């Protein structure tokens, strides 16, 4: 073998070894890539299971992994199988793009986690139907508010943001519209002298619902001008407001061409007729096709010309569809909701305790079976809070607060008890754990007055002895004086609670005491006790007599006199000056003083 051939062979071997080495590195990298991709895929799938759109995430990850593995295999396998691997990879990528495009445009819905929808401005019924269909595991707490912007029965706001996973929600609070607050006050301007359309616009924008427009002939005021209004200023939306509007000269009113009022609202139809001086009469009936307070038919055809204040058009007004209330006995709240939804009714909810129905069960609605109602009627669904279970009452205060919070009526009866302290519960008419219905059951609670105290006989005893005895037995004794008599002073003569009667600790006993035997005092009425005026003399007499004859009552009376000056003792006084008198305690004596 020539040297040249040997060199070529060595080069070829080196080249082959180098190629094998490169291929081995390439294959190793491909294997590492496939393994890492598979590991990443597993973790991605696990993480995607908690995502809302987990279906599309899993689909994308799976087909990307298939395409990656197929392309990787195409690199290392023989030429015969390369085409198949490339085809699989291409199909996987094509499917990936097609599914994502279809999903984006809503043509294909892949599985997703259940999320909370945006229920604002939607009816409460729609939320509750979804709650039943999706089996919400959380409580829905409902509160009601007035709203000018959200229709009655629709949801104003919700406490949880839309697209929150249902599994993450503990409680959903929704605020439901009661419609406009018709007790709200508005400032009603003075529209006298203005066109009636301005008043109509104000009424509609401010949701006033008790407004009457009366049109009268007037030779002095232009047609459609407000002549009078019965109230103005601060008024409630539901106040009775009457606008008197000019028809202008009655002779100048032209014939009016009747329009087609069918399927038009009653309020707008009447306003149109009144503005043109056309008389009308109303009839009411149920209708399957025409909604409530809209015109079903009219007695005069469209296009007919009528004279003002002459012909009368009869309008038949719809009560809405006649709806017979079914029998909801042994039915569920969902049955009522389905009926409400199907008949375009409004709904509100109440809850109350029921002794035999579990929480959430239907108690009833505010209409009886067989009653006729119309669409738009509000149905109040009452569900059970379950029975009230009587707790173990820790105190009388606990008992009272529990009864008040749960609407349970109760009666209190006081009893003596040697074992139970005053003010504590001896027993109740129900036992701990009993189930009661506050609508039909009342509870009687027996309250301890403590051990009874037998009232002693205080008559004949001294005040000091009585005070000591009252403290010892737990009575509150008070005293008053009954006047003078033969008994010693401060001796009990009577008591307002008889001896031997059982009373509670702290009872008040009022005791009458003797002022003692009456004494007599000899007093000389001196001339020096006379002052310069009637008031001065009165003051001197009271001071002198109270000190010289204590316990004696004196009445100083001012009298007119033709003789003597003011301040002197009256000549006709029962007690005269310059004389000596005997005054006895307990008696009353009168002295006249000249004014």
C-alpha cells in the first residue's frame, strides 16, 4: 500500500471517529432534551390542573411534547423513518394551531374549572339557578338596597370578583335592588308657566310615581302650559302631585286623529289623549301577549277623527299574563325559582326558623295555591333556618338576649329559692337541647328571688332597735312620724307590710313612728315682735314661736284692715298681741297680721 493510500485511510478513520463522536454528543443532547421536556411536561400538567383553562393548557403542552419528540427522533433515526417522524410532528403542530384558533373564536370549548360569573345587573334567579346547577358549596348571603339604576330584583354588586374559582369561595354576598326608593325626597321646581313637557321630563328622571296631569280649557293661557301644581319644593317621590295644564281655547281644539295605541304604555297613551282633550274609559283584563299596564285594544280604530270632549275611547289594559299559583307543598325552593323564571316574576327571600323543616327547605311563598297573579308580581320565598335548639343558659341575661335575638317569646315568673341565688334561673319550661318554633312556642323562665324573709312585727319597738333588726334580716326600713300621742317618742305605731309576710331581700318597709306625748308651752305675745311691715312681722313671729313652742304649728295670715298700720297684729286675730297663751304640740294656731 502506497504512502498516499495509507494517509487517505488514516484521514478516513479519523473522520469516521470524529463523526461518531459528534453523533454520540448529539444523541446524548437529544436524550437529555427529551427527558427534561418530559419532566417539565409532568410538572406543567400538575400545575395546570389548578388553572381555570386547564384543558387548553394540557392540550397545548401534550401536542408540543409530541412534536418535540417526533422532531428529535427524526434527527437520529434512519432515512426511511424520518418522513413518519416529521409527519407526526407536523400534524401535532397543525392540530395545536387549529384547536387554539377554534377555542379563541368560541367554536370549541375545552374543559375548564368552574368560575364565578359576573351577575351584576342580572336577576337573582339566574344566580340561584346556577347555584343549583353547579352545586355551589358556599353560602349566598343576600341584602337588599334601593337603586335608581338597577332594575328591581337584579343584582347591584357581588362581594367576589368574576372569574374566581368556585372552589376558592367561602361565602358570596350579593346586594339586590329593591328598585327606586319612592320615599326619597326630591326638590320639585315650580313649573307653572312652563311647557308640560319640562314637567314630564323631570318626573321621569326623578322616578316620581304618583303624578297626575289634568288638562283644562283656558282662554287666557296658551296650550300645554302648566297653570297650577298642588305642591312644590321638597317632596317624596311617591307624593301625590297634580299638575293642571292648559288645553287652550276649547273652541280652537281641532279634531284629533286616533292613533294605534295597542302595545303602548298606559301612562303615555293617557297623556296623549288628555293633551288633546279626548275622553277615555279604561277596562282591565289578563293577557298572554301584552305585558302589564300596556294597551290590549281600543274601541276606536286608528285613523278615526274624533272631536275633543265629545267621543269616548275605551281602552282595554293588560294585567299581564294570568298566572295561577301552583301547589308548592312538599316542593323545593328550586321549583319556585323555575316557576318564577318561567313566568317573569320578581323574587325576594326571607328566612325563619321552623321546628320540623331542615335549614334551606321551603316553608312557602306569599301567595296561596290557586290565586291569580300577573307578571311582575313579587314572590317572597320563605325558607327554613331549621329549628331553634335551646342552649344551656349561663345566666338570666343570656336567656333574655338569646330569646330577643331569635324572636322567641318568654314569660318570667318569680319564685323563692333557698338554693338558687336571687336573680338566677331556677328552671325553664323547656330543656337544653329541645327544638322549638318561635312562631308557636313561648318559654317560661322561673327566676329566684332568693330565700324568703319573714317580716317581723316592728310595732312597739324603738327606731334604733328596728334599724338593727332590718339590717340583720336584709330589709330596707324607712320611717315617718305620725304625730303626738301617748306612746314614747320614736316608738313604732304601724308598718306598711304586715308581720309574718314572706318578702325578698331588700324589700322596703315603711314604718310610722310616734312623736311622743304632746307638751304645752305658755307663751306671751310681745309687742316688740311687731315689725315695720307685714312680711317683717311674719318673719319675727315665726322665729320666736318656733323656738318658744317647738312642735306647734302656727299659720300667719295677712288680712286687710281699716285700722292700724301694716305689720300690726289684726284686731280680730284669734291670737292677739299683748296676751299670754298656752300652745300644745300637734295643734295648729292662726295669727292675723295687717297687710
